């Protein structure tokens, strides 16, 4: 018997591998939707607008991406507690840029051999 191969699982595994290797270190994703096997929408956050622009350039140069569009770019703030040297906690406001990335993958992008 040959093992049953789930092509969908392999495709998603390859997609996540691509995303991991084509995402800037300080950018992270909070949600995603895969639509028709070629379209992907990612909700992302980055520390600065410069990081947002860098992520756009990263996807524009990726060989598996046919089209990329970034929208939003809203500054979001949240309160965080930090401990200062004296051992006391201090409330600080942390800000990040939240944006949406729309990717259109090239035909058969998830089935190319590296």
C-alpha cells in the first residue's frame, strides 16, 4: 500500500513555509483567510510604517506571488505593564501598525519544487 497523501495539507504546509521565509522578523499575522486556492488575505501587525513598507517589498519580490496589495496601515495602541529597575510596575502604551495584505499566488505556486 502507498500512503495516502492529502494534497491540501501539503499545499498549506508549503504556504506557511513560504510565508515564514518571506515575512520580516518584526511582522506577525493575527488572522488569515485562504479564499480560492490562489487568494490569501492576511491581517498583520508591524512596529512601524517602515516595516509595513518593507513587508510590501518582500512580497513584491517573492517568486510565488503574482499580485500583492496592502491596505489599512492604522496605528493601534494598547496598554502594557512593564517592571522597571526598582521592581515597581509601570504602565506604558505600546503602538503597532495594523494592516491587511491581499496576496494572489501564481498558478501552481504551492506545487513548485524548491
